[in-house]
């Protein structure tokens, strides 16, 4: 009885977000974070590509992919890059109204890395591609040891990637493998660039890697499996394990722990002096990054696996039933 009362006291008084608008996307689940483009919002579901108006959430444009499934998308400067489970890669230049599609080998589960001139993404066959963002031409392909489910990062001109079998790689910009490291266990969340180092999580263990030789500088173990990449914040790093969010200092020391109502699947998001978390039950939390204390709370009424989009005046969230909501900040 005391635990029930404690939960009521903890969560209900801080539900300070207010609903601005909501839009239903034909019950299509949304797996990845919405993105902002000018005064619009870009979303991708399993089968559709949507553009909504930021002000009121009204549908501006919709494109349906038939006979294929989408798991995520990359975006930069008006270029939307959408890979599919069937091995297609779609490039939408929404500023010029152009669309390029190409068929590659394997299935694509990971979000592509998109720059102004190139795209890098991997598939379930362990092939890492670099593609010209202007015309969709394959610039090179490099074969890794296992399926690739997470996007790579670029640091000091080199590419850092990981595969689901627990292998970590450093590649040159030409696709040559320069060094590798193996955790000897399946699993990979990340990598990310943090404090001139590379960090990733393999199951319950955080690895902080020297980018020169691919060797670990130090590790931290967590109580439960980690299913989202670590998130850098200045000289700190946020890692979500099960229902708990851990903020680590530069030396790996745990500074604070926040416990959500359910498992945290979506990648947390930092905006200014605030942290935004969404758990798998659809609860949105706004935290103080210095203390980890709860500032605000909102319940979506449906499960959510995607990170929030934080704008100047609102927060945009999507859930597994295809509903998109905008909340006041």
C-alpha cells in the first residue's frame, strides 16, 4: 500500500505538459524519432513517409511504400534517406522534389548516417556501404564479420562501426579496415563519439574505446541489458539499462540514477539543460541533468519506442499506435 501511494505522489503532481495537437497516422506504428525541416515534421512508419505541419500537426504530404517495410530513416539538409528490409534505399530530396531509389543486397535494419555528400549504412549481411548522397551511386562496400543493426559514426575522417556479434571496427574513408576489437559476446548499441573517444554498449557492458588502436580504455557494467545507444552530454554519458537511466562522469563514475515506470527502449534526448526520456509504456519524463530529478511527466496512453523531437516551443512524440502528439514545453 505504501508503494502505491509513493508512486501516486511521485508522478501525478508533475504532469505539467499540456497537449497542443494530435494526429493519427492510420494506426501505423512509429519506431524512429521525428525530425524537423523548416516549419514541417518528418516521420516514417513501417510503410509510409509523412510530412506534417509543425503548427497544427495537419498532414502536408504522404508517400506509401508497397511490398516493403521501413525501420528508420536518416535526414540532413532536406535529404531524407529511407532504407528497407527488402534491400532498397530511397533518397528523397524534399527541397527539389527529386527521388532516387536503388536496390542493394541484404536487409537494412539500421538508421543511415547522412552527410552533405555521402551516406553510410550497413545491412544484415555485414556489408557497410558508402553511397554518394547526390545520385545514389555506391562509392565502396566493405565486408564486416557480422550483421549491422546500428549506424556508424565518423570521427577525424575515419569511420567507426559495430556489428551484432560484438565486433568493433575502425575504417578509413576509403573503406579499408584499420583496426578491430571483439567483445566475444553478441550485442552492439552505438558507437557514439564522446570526449575524443568512442563509446558503445555490448549487452550490459559499456566500452570506452581509444580511437587510435580500437582498444578499451575502461568499461562499466550495468544491471540489465542496454537496448539503446549511450548518449553523450558534455563530459558526461547517459546509459539506459532496463528501467534505469545512469548518468556517468568522464571517468565512468555513476553520478545519479533515475528509475522509470517501465523499460527504456528509445534513445534519450538532451536539449539545453534538460533530459527527455520515453519508456516503453509511453511515459515521457523531463529530468534535471545535474540531479536526475523529475521535472515533468506525460502519459501517451500507448507504448512508444521512439525518441522525442524537441523544438523551441514544443515536444513532438509518436507511439506504436501511430498517434503523433505535440506538447507545450
